[in-house]
C-alpha cells in the first residue's frame, strides 16, 4: 500500500468542485485500504494502525479544505465517523508506541530493571488488547458508516458556497494555505516552551502539512521541496516531546498506583520505575534542544523563500 501523501492530477486552473471530487475520493480510499488491516490483522504489523490514523487525518484535512463544496449534513456525519475511527486507532497506536519502546529502554535491560519491564509489558499488552477491542467494535459501526458515505460523498460535491467563491483550485490554495502558513509561522516565532504550547504548534503544523499535500502543485517547487520537509520534520521533533510527556505522566501514575496497590511488590519494581522515569524525563530537554535547532533553520528557510511566499499566497511571514 502506498502512503498516499500526494494527490496526482491537480492543477491550479482546475475548478474547485472537480478538485474536491478527486481529493476526497483519494483520501477516502486511504481509509478504506487501512481499516480492514487494522481490525483483521492488528498484531501482524503495527504500521497498519498508524497508517489508519494518518489516513483519517488526511481525509479530515480534505474535508476542511473543501467544506464549502459538501452538503452540511453529510459533511458533519463524515467528520464524526472519521473522528471515531481516528480516536480508536490513536489509542491503539499510543499503546503500540509505549510497548515497543519498552524493548529498547536501557534502564530496563539490567537485572534490576527486568521485573519492571515484565510488569509494564504485561500492563501495556492488556491496555493494547482493550484498545483493539474498541477498534474492532468501531469497525462494524462507524467504519461501515464511513465506507457508505465515502462512496456517496464525492458525487454530492458542488462548486463552493458563498458570495465570492474561489474561481479555481489555485485561488483556494492561496487563500487557505496562506492563512495556515501565517498561523503556523506566528506560532513558531512565539518560541513556545511549555508542553501545551508545543502541542498546539504540533496541531497547527499537522494542518499546514496536510493542506500542503493537497495544494503543493499550485505553488512554486520550493513549497514542496523545502517548506514541506521542514514542517514534516518538526512534526517528528514535537512528536518525540509529546510522547515523552505522555510517557512521563503515565509512568508516574502507574508508579503511584503500584505503590498503593502492591506495596509488597514495590521494592522489586522500584529501581526499574525510577530508572525509566529518569530516562523519560531526560528526553524532554533533548527534544526542546532539537526544536530550537529546527526553529533556527525554519527562520532562515522562510527568509530565503519570502518572495515566493508573498507571490504565491500574499502572506508576509515574520522572518
């Protein structure tokens, strides 16, 4: 299966409704491909759940881009089904990441850490199994409902609503991506440091990235060749920070719970928990340092393509 990142056949001169049908069909097909694999063979390849979550995000991004081309009732329903699928897949994916990470943790590779590793492996597998059960239950409900509307929705697309609709995809791209890029760049320039602000930047970055995957052929090559990889890179950096924050909070909760619920077992698990928490906390300053390095590169990049950005989307960044 391809990753479905780019949508072939789009041009700036294309009518918006025609582009909407092409993009929605392509993005819905991604969900259609990954949904059976994530529910029928969930432990065969952990990438299936990850790709399902990504495909639902891309489909949701397409609906945001072309919201004015879709009947409101069907738009609302499709968004709801995608949200249910994404959340179910996301919970399963989070436990996959946690479980797989345990196998490479140096703090758990020692004799003192082995009891904690075995405990956490069992706990994570139980949570992953529960998440899979929820994903399996979602398949015959939200999953089937989505597949039904996915077949119907492209045929219901019309030219955008509104008093002054964009005349083609190029105009829509300039309007929407210009606003997203301006919001994203402003968030970067604000130099966030706390977890909430960094997570918010990550969300804006996802929307910017997925929109550019649709609009890339409407812009100069620099957008696809330099801006897109940079936004993609910061998603990885911020994802590492977010994963460390989530793991730290989860481990702290588990540690406190084990100390209360199994005080006789706690001495056997203490060193492993403390070592793992120390290693997890250490990833946060490392991740923030990586973000600062990326941020400096972003400022230079945006300054170097400022003219192309202004000409393409009419937006002046803060660089």
